[in-house]
C-alpha cells in the first residue's frame, strides 16, 4: 500500500509540474519578421502581450493574388487562435503558408528578447 501511495504522489507531482505554466513569455509589443515565400519575401507584423500572440498581419508579399489568398487569409488567424505556429498549411499555397509561419517565428524570436 505504501508503494501505491508513493507512486500516486509522484504522478500527482509530475502532473502538477506539467500544468504549471510552460507557456511562452514575451516582451509586449509589435514585432516584424520575414521569410521567403513562393515569389519573394513575405513580411509580417506580430503583436504580443506578455503571454499571448494577439495579432498577426501580413504587411507585404509578392505572392500570386488568388492562389495565395487561402494562406494569406487563414494562417494569421489560425496562429492567433492557436497562440503558436503549430498550425496546418493551406493546400495549394504551401509555400506561402510556410513563409507566413517562418516569418512569425522570426518575429517571435525578437519578442522573446
């Protein structure tokens, strides 16, 4: 019985430590990032609070209108909703999707100081 109690205590401790934060912390503000897309650089502005991504805006790109619209219109919102860059790319505009994600990563590196 003592072994069971010790194991239960260890599991509870691991669960408690695993749930205690671990989220990213940022210096609040707006940061710029860029990455290579299909036709050229994709530039973004990422706004963060101390603990969350609050806005992502594509400010400049050379991507093909119509074809890249799916990524340009959905990836920024998906990143904000997920509060991270682990989002699915958009089929048909993978290069643009990946460029937005990489540009946001670059901006977030600056936000971490």
